[in-house]
């Protein structure tokens, strides 16, 4: 594996509130790194700093060893940065096809999607074949001409991951994909992210509170609290870290059959 994303001493404050303080981590190609911590710890802010929605106050953001700290968000997207959000972001008055085309427009400008869409935006055979492969992993099928509002919330969450993957990013930022999903949908989300990591060699930063998901798919984690990294290592190491237990978990956990189980009388 080779390094695809790096944060060097990244800082951000909103007035007197410090959202990120000297944040440092790297993500390798093919690695899923969990970014975990309590609500308000600065996790989504960190993704916004990586993607260029917010400007950093200090420090550097590098993609594939290129300094993108002062680069606009749309240019970072063209460099291969993909993103999903806590709440799916689709145009509710548009159909599924138009939403997918819109989400991959920047990739098309670099020529990657010329085999998927023609200039008028009609879906090509390669696009539909790839889309169907991803939807099979996601566990549902769609009619591209249906309104986006015809999908359930869980399908929208999964489709947002699919849309990000269709652009073939080198780095994908995924914000709480398990929130609001049932167990089967969470399993399908896991499978999509594993595919992105293992078969597409994408580096992934995953924000997630569902610890079973973190344990099952993350190679490493960084734990944020009040904008600071308080622990880094494997998910198993994080579960037993006293600082993480005090700041976030509230109890000692251990791994049992791939699940996070509370240690009684610890």
C-alpha cells in the first residue's frame, strides 16, 4: 500500500471553539481508517477540512503527496476525492439517473466517465453494467427513470455510497453510513466499502458510531475528542484504551465473533 491522504498538524477554530487541533493522520491506498469519537469531537469538521468545504487555519492536507490545502473543493474532487454525508444529498425533484450523472460530472470532465456517459448525459452500457454490479452488492435494484423520492431512506444512503464509487475516487470520505439503517442494510454498506477498499484500492476515511461496523471493516482508527487525536491504532486497541473509554465509549469493550461486547465486572 502507498499513502493517498495525509493531514499534517491541521487546525481549525470557529471563534473561541477549537474544532481541530494539530490533527495528524495518514491513509494508505486500500485502507479503511475509522475516525471515531463523541458527538461534537470534530469528526465531520475534519472531513470538511479534507474536502475543502472549510479552510484550515494551520497545517496541511495532502492527496497523493500533493498539497491541496489551498485548493478549492471542486478541484479536490477532480483529483479523486469522493464524499458522502450523514444525510443523503440528492435533488428530490430529479430522477435517479440525473442524480447519478450530477454526482459523477466532475469525474467526466477528466475523461474517466466518457465511457459511461455521452455528452448529452445518457447512460452508456459500461455505466449501467458497473452500476448494476454495485447495486447487486448494495442489495437492491432500481429503475434509473424513477424519481429519487421513490427510494427508501436506507436505499438512498446506500445509493450515495454507490454514486461516490462510480466516480472511482482514490480517496472516499464516508460520514456515518450506518445511521438509520437496519442490520441487513449495514451489512450491504460494509460490503460496498470492502469492495471499494479491496478491489478498487480506494483509501477510505469512515466516521461511524456503530462499533460493530468499525470492528468489521476498519484497518485502523483515529479517535477525536474536542478536536484532538487522543488515540490511534487498530479498532481492538481503541476499545481497550482508557482515554477512549472515558471520553467516548463509557465502558470497556472486547471483540467477540466480530462484535463489540461489554466486558462485565471490568
